[in-house]
C-alpha cells in the first residue's frame, strides 16, 4: 500500500526565478504541437511546457518572454504572457 503524503504538494520550477512553487499557483506556458507558444489555462495541453510563478517580477513581459524562449526554444507571441492583474505601464 503506498504511503499517503497528505502534505505533499506538487511543485514546479519557475522559468524566470528558478524557485519551486506549488503547481496550482503557477501559470503553465506550453509550446503546442504546431510550435506556437501559448498559455495553458487548463494545465492539460499537450506539448512541452514551462511554468511561471505569481511573482510580479516573474510576470514582467520581457523577463518572462526571455525565460520562456530559453525554456521552450521559441518566442511567445505578443500578449501571450500578459497576466491579468499586472500593473499597466502608464506613460
Ligand atoms: Zn518566479
């Protein structure tokens, strides 16, 4: 009988800060089978995925795009990494 590990939470490593966080708190970015980079809202999209944590610094457009490109080998389309709640730059 397998040991129950009630305290165990699956974690993933953030592509930007390289820290581990609970998977459910992460945003999954997936490189789909057609090669496009998109956010995986369901967590079940096929393809190679990487994760970005909730840290505001990690959700910065340029940093996250660079991290995704490094992790998945392709550049995300503009807007792919725009997170709701992110502060909008006002100039
Ligand atoms: Zn992070």
